[in-house]
C-alpha cells in the first residue's frame, strides 16, 4: 500500500513537472513570435507616411491583437500550473506587450512619438522574458 502511494505520488509529480515545462516552453515560444511581429511592425513604422503604410500597420495591429490573445493564454496556463514565482513572471511578461500596442495605436492616430515609444518598449519586453526564463528554470529545477 505504501509503495503504491509513493509510486502514485511520484507519477503525479512527474506529470506536474512535464505540464509546467510545456507551459513554460509555450510561453517562451509565443513571446518570440510576438517579438518577430514587433520587429516587422518596427520596419513598417520607419517607412514614410502613406495610405499603404497606414493600411499595413492596421493589418499588423490586427495580427498583434491575435498574437496577444495567444500570449495571454500561455501566461494564464503558467499561472494555473505555477508555482507563484513563474506565474508572476509570466504575467509581468504579458503586460510588457501593452506599450507596443499603445505606441502602434498612437502612430496610427498621427502621434509623431509613436515610433519612438514602440522602439522604447523592446528593452522591458526582452528583460521580462529573461526574468521569466530565470523564474521558470528555478521552478523547474526545484520540482
């Protein structure tokens, strides 16, 4: 009986460890996809103002919204899987995508500071990813 309980506990712990690992990797992968989209947006923001630029940025903003939904879902899965330190870092990472959206929206409404604000959002975004990776690594090693 004790051996069966020990084996069951060990299996549950291994399933949790694997489920956390998958959640962490999904968030990291989605963050990189968002980063690639942000670079694409940065390229278009540098183009001279035109109808084509505005149209392309509108399409990119729609893609950004769709990618945000994915990163939000990934962060929520990490929040569910835990532990608290990884969840906190995941939610902080998710929040660093907001300035990109705000800056792109500002540019689309004619704010000349939109491009600079967009570029200024990169450092906190990548730093938050590094902090999440550190928290995930620590959590994974302590499992």
